[in-house]
């Protein structure tokens, strides 16, 4: 028993001495990543005997870093790291939970890694790219995260949308801002240059989008383009061959390159006027070989006038009034119009058709009334006696030539026009304006007093029996008192009075409100003047 205890003591002492000696040699406990290297026998795996520098030993183990440095790739090959010892950034012996890699992804300059972040790459998180499934196979994965082993080629992170049908050099067409559009792609450098209408066609019209190998795929190679019919339907059903370029070009399908391609003059309907520029499909609907009716205009065109000119159920052909040069103006002449029930003369000759035949948006030619008031307003309604304008017929006074030239026999009324009255226009006597400038008409008066139209400048000095007697002194020829005889007045002129001028005796009054010449005196004695 004593022998066994002695042996056990010796073993315990040896273990204690080894551990004590290691504790004296080791600067501290290794980090969690290096715990498998604890112990004196493992020191030389990281350290060179007699030297503190460990870089060469680090790279013997971390071959992925050595490979990157050898190929001058990645952050460890940058000028910021070149020549430094590994321990300068990644020291150990600081404890089990010590972080040997202290990396700030917020401030890291990615350009030092040999790949500058631009466009959309500059807005994403590190983990979006640096994840296990994207790390290249030559990087041995250890526990924890790593930023190493990510390729710089587009396809090292992104799926090949083109499925190996195009070059791997994605940046020759795309940039880092967006996958679409592809600003680097120039269609003019391909075998099929885009000309005319092709420049505005959506890519998907020619490059079909479909599903291939379980993913969305757009075909950019292998598209047939030798003939137009590789993409376009032959609407002529090969009647003119498959070389569409003989007649058409990329700028317009409807514009024929050369009229000699198809000579419509050889048909039963030569094209004239507006028909020359018509799209063929306007007339040739569905087939170019089926005969098209063309005897009458209404074989192609609807009757714009909706049978207004129909006789016995048949409308006349449009060509009687219109031509193929243009639908308007009509070639319906004044001579033709004068064969109708309404002859155009006077001002009506200058009236455009729409004045009489168009109300709002509707044209009307049939069953039109021909009375003046059917088109014109009767402005004398309720003012002029019916006997002077029977059935509102304006022609009793007016003509179609000049509206202001009125032919009316005033002698048919109770007031014959004499002297100066004969030269007046109707408007001067029968029209006036009120205080609000509204036009007023008057054709009937209770009496024939001059003051109905003229102001009484004598202010009723000659009023008799409730009326003025202007005609006792004046005539219709002028305002002078040619009919006045002073000998018929109360004061007869004789002696020196006979040669006196009127104003010597008949002077203006001194009334500021109404000034007029006094012709009648209450006192006619000599003392009233002398």
C-alpha cells in the first residue's frame, strides 16, 4: 500500500510540474477558435522556436489567406496590410472569448478588398453577399462567419439569367445600378441593326420571354431574322413572295416604297384624290384578292346625309356634289341651287352653306322652309301692324341685297313724308335707345304732333287747345318760320318797327334752368320796350 501511494504521489507531482511549467511559459489562454492548440506540444504549430514572429506559421494553417496573397487578391494583399505581421491585427492568448477578428463593416473601405461597391451594391448589407452558399470552394469553412472566398465576377453571386447563351462578362451590357435597362448594349453592333419602327419596338416582341429549366428566360440568341416573315405575319399570304422589302420598309408598312410595285391604274378603279393615300385595308378588308364593290360611293362610304336626297328610295350618287379630292367643299354650285325651290340672290349669295343648313352638329337639306323668319328673327314683331307686314314677310320692305335699303310707301300711312322728312331713314324716326342703351321701336303714335319726335324749343308758348301748332309757322322743308306773318299777330309791325331785326324785341329769358327766346308778351305796350 505504501508503495502504491508513493507511485501516485510521483505521478501527481509530475503533472503539477508540467502544468506549472506551461503556465509559466504561456502568456494566456487561447481564443475559442484555437482551443485545440492548447498545450506545450502544440506551441511550435504557431510559433517558431526562439522567435516571436508567427506570420509564416499562421499562413501555413490559413492557406486561404496565403492563396489570396499569392494571387494578389483581397484585403490581405492590399497596401494597408502588406508587410504587416498577422499578430498585429489578430493576436491571441487573451482568453477563451477574445475576438481575434475585430471588423467594423460600417467603416470598412471595400475598395481595399479589390472590389469597389457601386450602384445597388453600395446600399446592401455585407451578409447579403458574404454568405456560405456564395463562398468559393477553395475556402475551407470553419465555424463562424467569414468574409473571404467571395468571387468578384457577377455570376459568382447572381444567377445567369441568360443561361449560358451569352457572354459571362455581364458588365459589357449591364451596370451595378440596375439589371434593366442594359446601357452597355448596342443593338447596332449586332447582325440585326434596328431601323425605323424597329427602334421603338419592345424587346419582348422579338425576344420572347418564357420558362426554361424552371426559371424565367428571355431568348436573345438564335432568333431568326433572315426574312420579315420570321417575325411578321404575311398578310398577303405569299401572293407577292416573301421579300417584303420590295414594297415595304422598316419606317412604315402602309407607305409603299415604289408605286411601280403595284399599279392600281390597271384595275377597274384607278385611284384619284384622297384615295391615293388611303391605307389599302380601308377598302381591301380581309383579302386583297376579293373584288371590292366600287360602282357607287356608298359601296364604301355611309350616306352622310342619311337619305335626305333620296328619291323613290334611292339617294343620288355622292359624286353629284362631292369629289374624291375632298369631301368639302361641295361642288354643288349656285346654278344648281337656283334650280331648287329657293333661288340664291343678293346677300344670300355670300352666305356659306352651314349658315342655313347646319344647326349645332346636324346638317339638314331636306324640307327646309323658305320664309324669311324661318332663318331670320322678326325684330318688328309686336311693333308693326300686320297690314304693313303680312305673314311676317320681310320682302314687303326689305330685299336680299341690302338690309338697310327699305322700300316702303309711307303714303299708305296717315303720315306722308314731305320735305326734310322724305330724306330720313326709318331708323331715325322709329328707333331709339332708352337710358340703359336698350333699342326701342315705335311705329304708332296717338297723334301727329311734331313734338312726338322734335323738342319744343319754345316751351309751349304757342300751345293751343292742348297741342302745339308748329305747322302754323314752319314747313317740312326747313326750320325757318316761313309761314309766320307778324301782321296776323297781336302786334302788327309798321313804321320803324317794320325793318327791325327780330332779336331787337325777342330776347332770351334769364331762366337758368330753361333758356329760350320769348315770343309772346303779356304786355305789348310801348312802355314795355321803350
